């Protein structure tokens, strides 16, 4: 009982300390800036995806080797999430975030100027590491927001990140067609410098926190997760949701490029724009958290995702692109909503550990996305779209079971 009381007192003290800088909350202008900066930061991960063929030709490498550019960028992001993001709970983020963004601009400029494949690999790995500035902004938004607006604010920033991810592929292709693949990295570098400069000027003063050793800080990511049942359940739900999301979108390329659709790469890319609707609903999902509907909202989101994959299997079987597009829309509403609600709950659990909790969230989602990519190819080869959607439905059924069993712990988060 003594330990529990002490922990509760510590959390109340922490909450009071952290809530101070955000006593007046996040205004719309600052929230929008965070959303734009977060979207620009995380969007840097995806510039290369539609450009691999052009980059391979320019650097005189095989398409298979060019695929390493995406892989190294993602690995860099995973490393940055685990080794850099926790610093948000230790260092002054008014300095840390602009500094990381300037480092990202340097890496982006290095990518644009890379004279060889090896140099480009190194530069893009550094781009991945410094992309975590976007997620540091999410945690900072959680700190600065008032309790009654935290879900909406976090939802808006996450919405900006999702839009950056979805729009980056389209923007990348358009710019590369007009000016070459190096131009998109130079443009991104310039934009990142501008945003870093603005953030350095407008970020509010944030009280310093007690100094903690770096290794202790990293180890505390795991101890913080172990300390809260609600965190464990939320992380599992988010990881499964991201597995399904990546599984669906990876296999969707296989589906649309095969009979009866036979779409070109550009037409498949346009289908991806349907996902923007999901990003636009993320803010609304955050409002559910503010109104105390986070737990039922999460369950509803998982049910909607399950309905989407069932509908998609039926649509593909009937050869109906309209039904498939409807399922894409529903899934891109459901999964971002689930993750926004999970992330908003994490921002509420232990205020002084928000960056570390976000580290666990991003790392879990990265693992889920990796598993989803592997499953997509495996299940497609085993039985096509029907098998892929059966796997997705099984995963969502597991998630709904976890939600049903763990919802009581989620309700006290």
C-alpha cells in the first residue's frame, strides 16, 4: 500500500510540474504548427519509396539494391525512436527539437548531394534517426495541452503526421518527374530549416527536469511500461492495428496490379489518396478521449476495421473497385482513430514519462509494421487477397479480445 501511495503521489507531483507550461493550453496556431512540422519530419521517411527505379538508374545499381534505401531509412528511424526520443524526458525540448530538425536538414541535403550509393545509404539512415523530431512534438503537445484538450491536440498533431506520410509519396513523384529525385531531398532540407527556425522562436519556455543518466533513462522505458497495465494493453492494441494497416496497404499493391484490376503504379498511387480521409478523422478521434469515450471508441474502431477487411474481401472477390475503395476508406478511418486514442491515453498516464511512453508506442508500431510487411508477402503467395484479409481479420479478432479483457485497466488510464 505504501509503494502504491508513493507512486500515486509522485505521479500527482509530476502532473502538476508538467502541466505548468501548458496551463493556458495549446492555441490553434501552435497546434497547427506542430502538425505541419510533425508531418514534414515523418514524411521524410517516405520520399524514396516511389523513386527507387529512378534512383537505381541514377546510381547504377540494381532495383533490389535500391530497396535498401528504404530499409536503412526505416532502421534509422527505429534506432532514433529508441535511443533519441527518450531524451525528450530529460533535455530542454525548446532546444532539442530544433537541433534535431537542423540535423535532419543536414542529412537531407547530404542525401541530395550524395555522389555514391554508399553515401546515400548513410545519409538516409541519418534522415531516419532524425525523423523522431515529429514524435517529440507529439509528446511536447501532450505536455503543453490542458487536460480537457489533450486528446484533440494530440489528435491534430498525429493527423498532421499521417497526412505527411500519405502526401509524401505523391509529392515526391511529382517533384521528381519535374526536377529529378535529388530535388525533393533539397526541397525537404530547406523546408526543415525553415520549420526548425520557427519552432526555435515560438516554442514556449519549458521548465528543466531532474537530470537522469542516459542508460537509466533508456532502461526506464521498459520499467515505465511494466508499471502500468493500461500502457501494456494500449501498446498491444496499437501494434496489432499497425500490423493490420501495413498488411492491408502492402498487399493492396499486389491486388490492384493483378487481374481483374491491372492498375498502373500511378493509378495505385492515386488510390492511396483515399487514405487522407483517415488522417482528417484523427482529430475527431482525439475529441472522444477528451469526452471520456476513449475506451469504447477504441473498441468501435477495431470493429470498424474488422468490417473493412471483410468488406474488402467481398469486394475483391466480386471484382468491384468501388467496394474495395470503400473498404480502404473505412480502414483508414478506423486504424488511425484507434492509434490516436491509444496515444492520447499514453500521454495521460505518467506526465513526466511522455517521451519514453511515446518511444514504446513508436517502437511497438514499428515492429507491427515490419511484421505486417512480412505477412503481406507470405499470405499473398499462400492464397491471394482472401488469405491476406483472413489473416487481417484474425489479428483484429485478437485485438478485440485483448480490448475486451483489458478495458477495465484502460478506463483508469
